C-alpha cells in the first residue's frame, strides 16, 4: 500500500499512527537519497513493510507491481500534487496490479479529480474492449525485485549527467539549456524512461528558479 499526503507533518504523524496500530509502515521523506529509496521500495516489494507514506512518491515513475492499494489524502486540495496529470500518474501506479484500487480522500470532487477519474475510465474501457477482442485475460505485471533495484541504482549513477553548473552562465545560455533539457525530458517520457525524465524535470525546475533571480 502507498499513501500520499501533502505535508511532511501529516506524513510523519500518519506513519507514527499506523505503526502504533501494528502496521509495518515506513515514512519516505525528501532527504532520502535515490539509493536508499530503492532499498525502501525493495523492502516494500518483499513484504518487510506493508505501507509506505510520503508526499510525492510518484516522482520517480517507478513500477511497483505488488502495490494493490493507493490512498490519496487531501485529493481535493488543488495544486501541483493534486492536478489532473499528477492524479492520473498516481492512479496509474495501481494499474500494475490486477486487483489494484485507488481511494481519494476528499470533502468534494474537484475538476482535477473528475478529469482524472474520467480519463482512467476511458482508458479502462479501451483496454477492456481490446482484451475482449483479443481473448486476453488481465494479469498482474511480474517484475523481479532485482529489476527495480538495478533500475534505481542506474539512475543514481547517471544523475551527474544532468547536473549543470549554472553559476556564471549568461541568462540566454541558461534559457537555451532549459529548452534543451525540456526536449530531452519529453523524449525520455515518450520512451517510458520515467526515472530519467523525472531527473531532467527536477533539474529544469532548479534552472528555472535561477533564471528568474
């Protein structure tokens, strides 16, 4: 199970509460580096933990076939982490499991929630139709724990490739660099290299902050 929250405090308090209830829980915070995060995710897949709690657990785009339940807290709080795109990506993490479920906790249904739900239903309808026409019986994706650990380690080892020293870079060069990285990010996303795309996105975000200073 994965639980995604909006604040560090909520994540910590929820993780503490779940532990008190006897549920094997781990809180994944932003200070954890890529390699340590891969170990935590591996332990989730191995059953060492039952629940992982965190703020933006989807940013690495990792496939976790064993995850059958995703809980999205404060789903109605509009913003980057609860936008239509973010919700669709989060919901998609449960699609790897044949019995995958997603629960959105909210006081109301926002436009982002409705669009995400509608898009998920649209994709499901297309997939079900395709399965019927081709006699396919849905099954959970099977991936070894070694696969995911090696993928994350590979991302960590190549992280330096996307780190840029922008200290004395002229603004025009900085903007061109951002544009080039955006192109690389889109290419990586189309190739379903989500970890690489996530690293590029984070670098672009940092460079944009420098560009407006």
